[in-house]
C-alpha cells in the first residue's frame, strides 16, 4: 500500500482519524471470575485481547522460586483466526517470545514483587483479533487483570504505539496497515508520569524525531490510563452497590 493512501492531504487516515486520535478503546475487568484470580478484556480498535491472572501461587518448581520476590510468568497466545487479513500469518514464535520477555520484565518491575516472596504469578494472554498495537493492547490488559487480582503494583502501566509517516509526521495508535508501512515504537508509561516502563522500537527512527514521538506517545498513553481508571472505578462502584444490597 502506498503512503498516499495512508494519510490524505486533508490530514485524515484510512479510518477517518486524525494523526493524534486514538482508536476506539473498550475495557472490562473480572471477565472470568471462576477460572482466574483476576481477568480483563481490552479492545483497541479491532485488536481484541483477553487476559487471566492466577496467583500468587506456590511455584511448581524451584526454578520459578525466588526467596525475596515473586516471579512473573507471561504466556502469550495468538489465535490463528486473529489476523484482520486471513492471508497474513500470525506473529512468528520468535516474535511472540520477544513480547513475552518484554512483558515479564516490565511487570516484574511494576508489581511490588517483594510482598510475595517465594511465589509465582502466572499471566495468560490471548489475542483474539489483531489490527495493530498488539503489544500495547496486551500490556493494558495485563495491567487491568493484575489490578483485578488484587496484586499490589506501584501504578498502572498504560501502553500505546506511535509511528512516523514519511519521516516527518507523527501518527498515534497505529492500525496494522500503518504498522506495515512506517517505522514505529511501542511504549508503556507508569501512571500519569512520563516515566517509561516499556519501550520497543520497530525499525529505525531519526534521532531528532524521537523526542517528538515519545512526547506524543506519552500523552496518548496517559489518555489510555484515564480510560482504564474510569472502568476500574465503575467496576468498584458496582461491587460496593452489590455488597450493600
């Protein structure tokens, strides 16, 4: 697909958004009460992710045991029917392992693991539909599921991707067509701060453009954080009202 089709002279993208607009964002928590300690569902545009958390649990083996902290294991499963274009194959095994490693490292530093020594927290993520921003959608779903499980964290991790169109125009929250046609990075921030908890750079980006992209990405991730916080507060109010009745 040519760049001309991705971004019109009027400043509109294929889906009608402007450069700094988010895809539609929907999230829910406590979606699998009987099969997990915490669970969530996140939809960013047409990317749909489900997450289940179990733990803290007694480790099944000594290899997963740490005397001072909890160990976090992330399993990422991408459904074969998930691509928007059926001809496109799912992400490679190496790519999936790379994302799992990034997520484990990110949440090992965000969860207050010292509160749960000699335990294991197991995070199972399922990508049901993919239309760009897989890593960011999974990271957001993990945050919500951990909070739903009552696991202590320093703060939210909210994530989004941002790309560079024609080496000059920043584009926020890419879909799969945009990801395939431009360099981009995925980042996750801690709470409402500008502290990066996660960053993955896809292909090369000019160094003088990096600060601009980071600023736009951080602003977008903060908006995602507000949407997740709103859903959690709504769920909390529902639990309180149910308990009172």
